């Protein structure tokens, strides 16, 4: 079934949003909580599953199966469908969840299928199906981590994927191999061979700071990589949280000194008041 043919415009650079223009009767689907604004005349419906035409006609078991796939990939059980019920063109906008880039993919130009990282999907034209792609290799299953269970976008319309930091597109020639941090692989075409490889020596694995395994991508095909995976950003914030909370550094010392002076003044005031 043909997908809705929507127009779009990307705003911003590092904190992007995508504005989708819908003709009367057209619809877009988005992840729960991703909508920024919508114009009057757009009807918003929350549906069970991915909101595609296939899931809508699959019956109860098909809907449960589709929702289960979304749950495995870290997405919500529900999807929001935005339909233009007005008489003219209407716009709905979706915002990126953190700093990075929104990448538009015309699935018809990639064989109707795109494999992307978990939580990467942002929104799409109605009709795009969101499923899961299990890596079949045993090593990938045990050690793949972020790369083991990925999202599979299927259809012939537009889909929008979000990545962290800067995006690098790399076209691999037949037999060309690229080793990438597992979290930095944001998307690739299904003709790319994906595997997991141990980084090497024990000292490198333990103290190299790059993790124990690489994602090994073998061409032909196209790979999109992100410079700042959200897991890496979250780990840095988590590591800095005790110092921030404790007021470490020169600023923390000054804050502690000011707090001590203020606390001493208040305590002296109370004591002085008692003496009077």
C-alpha cells in the first residue's frame, strides 16, 4: 500500500525540529511526546501499535504483536496519528529529544527498508511500518548490546530518524569493512552485513575506554554514524553528577565559603538575640 506523500521542512541546526505539511486527508505518525505543535484542523488519535495501515487491519493478534515489537525496541506501546481533517494544507511539527540531527529517509530509495538504532525513530508519513531487526549471529546476540535489537522501518514513504551530535554518511564498497563503536551506528541499509568483534588485547579491552566490542560493517551498502550517542552523553552526565551535587572545584569551594559565612552570620544573630 502506498504511503502518504508528505512535504517537510527542517528547522535549526543542533536542536532541530521537522515541520510536516499535510494535504487534506493525509496523516503522519509520531512517537509519544515528540509533537511540538499542530495547526487547527489536525485531528490527533492515539493508536495501539505503529499506526501503519497494515497494523490497523491485522486484527487483535496482529496489533498485540506489533505493539510487542515496539516495546522490545524501547518504544511506547502507542503511537500518535495526526490527520488533516481540514480543507487546506496544515502543518504539524516534531522536535528532537536531545542535541543532534534529524535525518529524512525516503524508504523507496533504500529498497523499502532501513535498519536503525533503538529509539532513533521520530516520525513518518502514515503507512510506514515500525518493526524489529534481530541480529542473527550468535556473537552479536551475546555481545552486541545496543546493536543486537534494532528498529526496522518498512514502506515506500518518508521516515525521520534522530541521531546525536553530527551525522556521517559512509557508502561502503563490496567487501569494504568499517569498525565502529556499537553506539555510534545510527542506521544502515539492509544489504550491509553487521557483526560484532572483540577489540583485541586484554590491556586495550580493559583500559582503552572504547568498550569490549566493535560493530563490524561490511559492504556493499550505506551506513549513517552519529558522533554523540545518547548513552555516551548520559554516562558523562552521570559521572559528573556527584561533583556537581557536592560543589566540587573552585566554584564549589566559593559556594561552601559563602554558605559558611552566611550560616555563621545567621547563627551569630540568633545567639546575639538571645543575649539581648
